[in-house]
C-alpha cells in the first residue's frame, strides 16, 4: 500500500514491472560473450575490409542465447585464423570476386 502511494506520487513504474525488466537484462556471462564476439568481429573487419558487414551483424547478437553466441564466436575466430594465414593474393582475389 505504501509502495503504491510512492509509485503514484513520483510517477514511478510498479516495482513488479521493474523487477521483470531487470530479469530480461543479459547476465555477466552473456555480456562477456557479447564483448568477445564484438572484439573478434572488429579484428576480422579490420583485417579484411570486405567483412565490415560482420560488425553490423554482430551488433544484433545481444538477443541471441549464450549457446548461439559461443557458436558464433568459434566461427569468427576460425574466419580470423584463415584470413590471417592466407596469402595476401588469395585474400585480394576473394575480395575482387565479391566486388564483381
């Protein structure tokens, strides 16, 4: 009863609504995974300018469940490793194919 009066007086949302909203925020593990995915995607995009769209795609990952984030992180790390070890000629050839 007191809480209802405080909520109405100050125009605050109901405490139950607030607790539901807080429950939907990512936990520490998810935030760490999101950060790892974003950092890896940024490195991949810097190495190969044709992959700059990866960063834009990664910005949407915070809605993904943690298992999917982990899978995406593995794929991005694999791509990064392949690009890093590939000869420059092959990377440019693939880039040129994409432009055509």
